[in-house]
C-alpha cells in the first residue's frame, strides 16, 4: 500500500500507474475552499471541461482493473491525497 500527497496542476498528470493486478484507490481533495475541483479520468486527454470532478474535501474510492491508469488535472495547483493498494501482489 502506498500513500502520498500529489500537487495537481493545469497539465494532466498520471497519479496511478497501470498494474497487471487490480488496484483499490482512494482519492481525497485536500482543498477545503469552494469551487476548487480536481478532475480525473483514464488517460492524458482529460481536461477541466470533459471530466468528472472531486469536490473540495471529498473522498472518492475507485477500483482500477488490470492495465488501467488514473490521471488528474485542475484549474490551478491543488493537493490530492492518493492511497493505492495493489491486489494479488
């Protein structure tokens, strides 16, 4: 299991690399201020206009299947907490 805080900015960043095994991922938008959204998606083509977002202070749990990645972007620099647990390792 790994845990880290990542600064997400205006360029799409890979926050979880692909694995041959499923991965459980918990994301937490560390920002508490209003309208400070972190957007996420499956590849580098995500933008703040075409992706779903994590609200300020929100925690989100996802399961990535084998060979899936997770990317994030924001309209400004924001902190994202990322907890990743690889399965079957």
